[in-house]
C-alpha cells in the first residue's frame, strides 16, 4: 500500500474517533457562538440541561453525522497533506532546517488544503447543529419559520445550493482559511516541538502523546478562536435575518458587526467549552494517528524523508549514467 494511502487511513480514523468523543461539547459550543441570548443567560450546565430536556440525548449529536462525514476526509487530508508537504519542502529545499518552523509551514498549508476540500460539509454540520427543537413536526424556536428546518445532510446541501449556489456552500470559508493557517500550523508546531523535548524512552508512551496533543490544541486554538466565531455566525446568517435579500457581509464586516452589536466578548463566547472540547479532541487525534501509523508500519517522518531524498538522488544518478 502506498505511503500516502496509509497516512490517509491513519488520519481518517484519528479524526473520526476524536470528533465523536467530543460531539456533545461541539454542539453546545456552536449554540453559544450563534445563539447569544438564548443560551448565554443559562450558562453551560443550563444549556446542557435544556438540550437534554427539549431534544433528549440524541440532541447532543444533532449535526454529528455531517460532522463525522466531514472530519474523516478532513483529518485524512490534513495529516496526509502535512506529511507530504513536509517531505516536498525538504526534497525541494534540502538545506532547510528540520526544526519546528518546518512543521509550522507544512501544517499551515495542510490545514488550508483540507479546509478547501471539505468546507461544504462543515457548513452543513453547523446549520444542522444550530437547529434546536423537539419534534421535527413542530416549529423550532429561534428559526424564522419551520420551512427553513433542514431534515438531514442531503436536504441541507440541496436547499443551500438552491438558495445561493456554490458560493452558498462556501459561505464563511474566508475566516476559516484565515484561522486554519495559523491554527493548523501552530498545532503541529507545538506538538512536534514538545515531543522533541521528551526523552527517547518515553516517546512511545501514550500518556506523553496525550499531554503533548492537549497543550498543542489549547495553545493553537486560543490564538484563532475569534475567527471561529465569525465563521459560525456567517454560516448561520440565513437563520438570523428576516430578509433573504440582505447583502452578504464579508469577514471583516461580520467581525465589526459582532463587536458593535454583541460586544467584543462575543468573539470569545464558548471559549471555555471549546477548551473542554479541543484539548481532548486534539490529544486523542494525535495519539490515535501515531498509533495507527505504528500499526500500519508507516516509517517515522525523518525516515520517510530520508527514503524520498535517497530515492530521488538514485534516480538522478541513474539518469546521469544513462
């Protein structure tokens, strides 16, 4: 099996397991980011109780199908692209350092690549998670009308596409890209940098990987969280306005509107919940990825780079002799 295929499998499994483990917190976070008055006033525990009372246990997993459908290809592409970009940079620029800056650059471009290919699924996930209600037959509180309730992933895709075409499916992609470049880069940067300081005999310890992943997720998310709030509000803007002909706002306009109408604190709304979600999610993701690579016998990053460079040099030498 090709190396990139093994990395795709390892990344997909890691992403699916990590996302499912934190799905309830993801739902609450999205509601905090987009439904200010309805959920802010009752806090985290109150929000959890409200969802449980009105929607039952499955309410915590509303939109999770779209989330998992997105995260599996997203994580697969993200981890695989990171490894490929890293090898490509070293292959094209052999004198470049192998330090954390390399991980920062490769991780940033890998994050951007994964977002572009999977963003419509993220949009659908957010719209489905935004909906709050009990029975699907009843109008859902907070929405403009029951006609706007999406019945599932395909229904959300088709209605969004009919309303705004391809641009509608990529609504909010700009802040996603602005945020993912530093977040993905910093995540890999912190993770690999911390692992470098771990004694060799402890590098395979799962607990150590969990700790490194937790800190990496915590630091990376803190710097980029406001853009995540902007992205969420752009994604559900159709729910929040009564006139569908209202001019679509860009990233900076949405950011300014949030600060003006909701206050700057809204840019960090749900951050504490996000910590509860991101810390275990990134930790589990990195750990499962490393375990899966070991099971699939994927060589370490440096070993793979050495193989690629050696192979290229051999091919160049053969071409010269011929």
